[in-house]
C-alpha cells in the first residue's frame, strides 16, 4: 500500500489498540469468518483449469515486484520468478485479465469486503523469505490450484506451518511474520483473495477509510495503471 511507513505504523497501532481484546490467530476459520469464500473453494476445478492456461505463458506474465515495487525486497531476494495475474484491485477490475478467467470471476463475485484477487505463480524452487504484510486491515485467502506432490511447498505464519494441497483453502493473518519454503522442482499456483478484516464499528470505519480511499487511489490505482501500460505495450 502506497502510504508512508510512518502513516502505516500509526494506523496499525491504532487498529491494534481498538481491537486489543479480539482474538488474533495466525489462521482463521473460513466458514465462520467469511463463509462466502466457501463458494470459491467449491469452484476449484473450474478455477484450476483457468490457472493452468496461465502457467503455460507465465514467462510473459508480470513479476510481482515489477507491479508492486514494495515487493522487491522479498520477491527479488531469491532466485527464480514470482509472477502474478490480477483480477481485482481495490475496486479496479482488470477487464482484459478477467475476460480470460470468467469462471474464477464468477466464483469470487459476491465475496463481501473483497479488496484484491489475483493468481500467484511461483517457479520451481522459488522461496519467499520471512516478511510481514504492511497493513493489519485485511486477511488473506489462499486456494491451492497447482501444488507439486514431490516436496510440496509450505507457508509458515507466526510459527504455524501449512503445506499447500490442491483444492484446499486457508485464510490467514498477513500481518504476522510469514514465509514460503519451496524446494519443489515444479511450479506452484494459488489464487489469492484479500478481504477486509472483520472488526467492530469504530476500527472497521477506520479500516474502510484506509482501504476504500487511501489504498484504492494509491496502491490499487498505481498497479492498475502499470498493468494497463504493460498490456498496451504487449
């Protein structure tokens, strides 16, 4: 999110103080937190088919850190490539991408408080070092689409490890330290959906101001324009 680091630290501190009594696990139960995401998980076969078409041309997809410069520290710190294919960006819809993934877009339609949705493609042996998401106002959903069976990659969130499985989904707190360990010799693909974190009225109001205004018109619009520029050149 293209808000100053000092600003984000201040807002994160405010949200923590306003939600101090709420439980904050590393992994959340999808059915109780956002049951609408279950419809996305149920659409796994159709979503996977659309993702497989992207895998075949992943070398032509943008690298994550080329679209989001803040990702350079983690995406560019290990060998191999981390590619992304955005569908939704804080209210901006990437129409050309969405036209290629109609079943995925149908599945994510109706997910409340959706902030962004994109396919994440890790090349073989591409790991991601430990890092924290920049902002505490969202939770991140992963649906495993293409997962190697030999040495399947895993994600560790605040010390708790999950090994990806095809057709299986998780919802986790991206604000905790987390890393991806990948020693597999094949590509790994997940669908990522960020949703606004459920909060009581006052912190939710603060969160909506941050996501619907600041993040939308800085981070979201910035990446949306970079995608449009790359597609125009292509």
